[in-house]
C-alpha cells in the first residue's frame, strides 16, 4: 500500500515539475519577444500576422451594427466557460462589442480573456476587429482584421454583417 502511495506522490511531483517547466518556457518565449501579443486594438490591426479583408455590403450601417449586436449577445457574449480539472481550472470569457466612433464610423472588437494565459494583455487577447464606414444611407464598407484559422468565426460574422442573423452559423451559442 505505501509503495502505491509513494509512486503516486512521485508521479504528482513529476507532473507539477513538467507543468512548471512548460510554463517557464512559455514565459521565456513571451519575454524574449519571439511572439509579441498585441496589447490593444491599434497593435492588433497593425500586427504583421493580422490579415485584412475589405468588402462592402448594401446595408445601412445602423442595420449592420444592430444585426451583429443581436448575434454577439446570443452566440458570443454568453458568460464564462470553464474547463480542466479541480487542480487546473481554466475560465474564459469572450466579449464582442461594437461602438460608434462618429456618425459615419463604428468599430467592432472581439476579445477573449482567460485566467491561465501567460503574457495575456490586461484587456485580453484580440480575436478579430472590424471597422465599419457608412457609404451613404444604403451601403457600408467593412474592414475585418483577423488571424489565420478563423474560418468559422469569420464566416459567421460576415453573414451577420450581410444581414443573415437567423443563427450563430456554427460559432458559439
């Protein structure tokens, strides 16, 4: 019996050491500048790894904003998600917000915050951002700023922008 307890204790110590070593490695990478996480919207949209998709929709900017807000509230802004075990619980919240910055312009920010991301900026990690600009009363220019591998998210947001707010389109909710 004591051999089994000692073995489990040694395995637990080894696992904790491995987690600490990986964490230290991630910290070292973050601190040496091998990867620089954007700290704010401006850094995100100008970051070298962020792609830009530009398109125009035949919709009034206020209608675009209302549609995206409706789906953001039901598909993304749904509260915390938790995963992991009792000893290493991860809590994540996702927040998509749109604000008018002038009568003809608006900005969308989609940020994810987690309690266990080393080097996460104070306001969280940007997932996507967008600029909206009214082109008259019936058209809106859209610039989406995004990383790679976000096809489902981008597809859903684009459908919401285009006016299809019938569902989450496979993202969240």
